[in-house]
């Protein structure tokens, strides 16, 4: 068999095989192009429906809510610590306050019985407390404060 005869006999088969391969390649490429077009159109529709401003609002609201929650927690911590500090201060200072109040009662009882000249001498020794003492003595004498025994 000569080359020409072989070519004439085999050429339709070779053309069929080459055509089939080219067809398969074109088919796969077309399906890839179709898939890409579908993905692009889906992505475009997502982007069109995606509202950036709404997303920003949602993020801002979430941040604001977290900030408010933390603010409330911090306020509660400060409130509890403030209450415990007040309680502790009262607990520690109560005996001292009672003694100090007793001393003040005695001092005012003593000061109220002094003459004006002697009271002036005592008040000159206490320049920082002079106004307070004078006000308290006036209130005791006027009846605003309970009289001392």
C-alpha cells in the first residue's frame, strides 16, 4: 500500500479524531466561559444588591452596642467599688467620728459658757476654724441647733 492510498484511507479517520479533539476542547472551553459568565453575573448582582452604607450602619450599630455594654459594665464596677469603699470608710471611721463628735460637743459646751472676751481669745488661736465655730455658736444660741447639755 502506498502512502497516497494510506492517506486516502486514513485521512477521514484522522480528520474525525482531530475534529473530535478540537470539538472537545472547544466544548470544555465554552463550558468554562459559560461558568465564568454565570459567576461574573452572580457577582455583579451581589455587588448591586450589596449596600455599603447599610453595612457601615450595621457595623457602627454593633460597635455602639458593644461600647454601651462595656460602659454599663464599667459603671457597675465603679458603682460597686464606690459602695464598698464608702462602707469601708464608714466602718473604719465610725469609732473616730463618734469620739470626734463627743469632743466637739464638749468644746461647744465649754465655748458657749465663755464671756465674749475669752471667746475672742480662743477664736484668735483658731483662725482657720473661727468662722465655723462662730456660725455654730450662733446657731446653738438661736435654737437652730439642738442645745448642748
